[in-house]
């Protein structure tokens, strides 16, 4: 894999933008064998190749303006523009395009695609200031870097015949090309922000694991013979074949990615799970990272253990387990919804069951609270939701039995007492 930063557009190719590319590749775990190379830093080599083409007559200097080209094409029935060499201070350099025949792209996914040469303008390969254009720089660099395979989005398909013509003029053998289908959202439209995360950085910040993202992206437009879904990167490398990539637009469905990410998270060893949660908090929430990091190893492990069956992304973990490391949040909506008439009696009944309970683990808590529901007229949610709000401040948490056990007897009873006092006051 050759990593080349195509930075001839100096306005867009800022150091920050380049670092985003490198950061995304590092996070995904996609290493490269050569580079990173800067296309801009190869401008002297590009100029040398342009001069070679001019010297051999394969290219020529032409000061024609856009209006000149438009007038020529109108006079010639819409045929591709053909100019004549003219000396001028401000002259672009154009590559001569054959008047007859076709330029054929042999695409590994789409088969042969032909482009009529007569319809293509003589290709501008360098501006009047000497800077080369994208299609020339790419083709020249592919040749010099001995690139054998170019696999890219099919929005580049129209560039490929131009690059083939440059390579032919340079006398170089072209690489193999494969143009991948573009990603669409579940509604069939072009992928955009409204479909969810639209960049690698957003996926990382959203709490996705790089191995899950690699797995999911690999399956967009491609699949194994036996339709296996969950695969390690090593298995993906072993099983991938370009001939099974389809030409139809692939659908990026973040719901499916979330499901896959949840599966990968549940496969992590508990210490690795904890480490991933810590790394995400370090990147996204320094205050939470401090609360999580300052806790005992046992508390962190207990928190991760009770949430791993529920959370599908790392970003979902902290909101679910925050109550184990910080006081309950104040959610007036949750309080109004749950702490209604009779909630104090049900909460007090639950407290009596938990007080003195031995051992204070999730199984024993479940047994005792289930017995309370069974022998009373209460519905499960009538007991469990007030208890959940008392402990967490919200109506959403991991399993209530596991939450009670993880919080511990002392803190559980203290929070229930605080809630009962508030209910009495209101």
C-alpha cells in the first residue's frame, strides 16, 4: 500500500487536513508500506515530465481561453477541442488526444468501459503558471511509484480515461483499475450527515471499535461465498476477492454497524473493554474520564460487566454507568413520570427487602425483589422504576438487579433514603 497525499490543491491541503487522513488510517489500523508521499513536493518531477511530452510533440503549449475552446467546439459540431501549438507568455500545456478510436478502461468490477476519443478535448495537463493538474499528477505518480492496482470510488471513473491517455503518452504500463460503488443511505440517497456518522473521526468519537468498522465497511458491496458476517481482519484479508464486489451502490446502515459493533464489544475481554471505554472518555469527556479513571479497578470492572450486554457503542457506556461513579443526575422529567402517587410506599418496600440482604449480589437481589412483586399487587415496573430513578436519577440503566449489586448496599440504601425524603417533602 502506497500512501500518497494528493495535495496539489494548496488551499484544501492544509497540515490539519493531512493529519486527519493520517489519524483516520491509524485509528482504523490500516498501515501502509510506502509513504506518506506529498504530490506537491513532486512538482519538479511533474514539470520535467511535462517538458518531455512537449519536446516529443505529445503535448503542446496553447494560450486558448475558455471562450476560444467553446467557439472551436461550436464550429466543429461539438467535437473535442484540438488546438495548435502557439508560443505565448500565458499558455497552458495540453496533451494531444487521438482523433479516432476509443480509450478503454478495463475495470475489474464493471468490465470494459469505452470512451470515444473524438469527444474528449485535448487534455490540459499543466496551467499557464506551470502547476500540473490532478489527472496528470496522479498518472505520473502511479507510473513512478510502480502502482499495480488502483481501487477507488466510481466517482473517479470519468478520470480514468484521462489518466490512461497520460500514461500512454509517457509510455508507461497502466495499473489495474477497480471502481467501487459509492455509499448510499438506507433511503437510497447519497450518504450524508442525516444518515449518521459520515467520517472516520465521527465513528471514532461515536464509540465504534476500529475492528468492527473494518469488518462492516468490507461488507459494503462485497460478501463471502457463505455470507459470513462477523470476521476478524485477518480473515477478511484471507477471504477478500475483488471479483465478488458488485457494481450497485452499497447501503451504509448505521443501525447494522451498531449491531455489529455491539457484537465485537461483547467479545472483548473485560480488561480490554474497560481500556476502550477509558480511551474514548479521554478523547471526548475529560471530566468523565477523571471520574472513571480515579475509581478502583474493581468498580470499573463491575461497571463494564453490567453494561456489556446492553451497550452497542462505547459512547453508550458512560451514560449507563455514570451513577456508579457520580451522584444521581437530576432529571425532572424522569422524576415526574415515575415518582407518582404510591411510589414512596413501593420504594420503601424495596428498601426493606434490601436492608440486611446477604449476600448482596445480583442473584440475591433479584430473588428478593421478585418475591416482593409476586406477593403484592405491584407490577414489576412499579417497583423497579422508582428504584432506578432513586439510584441513577434517570429511567434508563443497566439491569436493575445488577445495578443495585454494583452500587453496593451502603450507597444503594443511602440513595433510596434521599429519594424517600424528597418524596415526603413533596
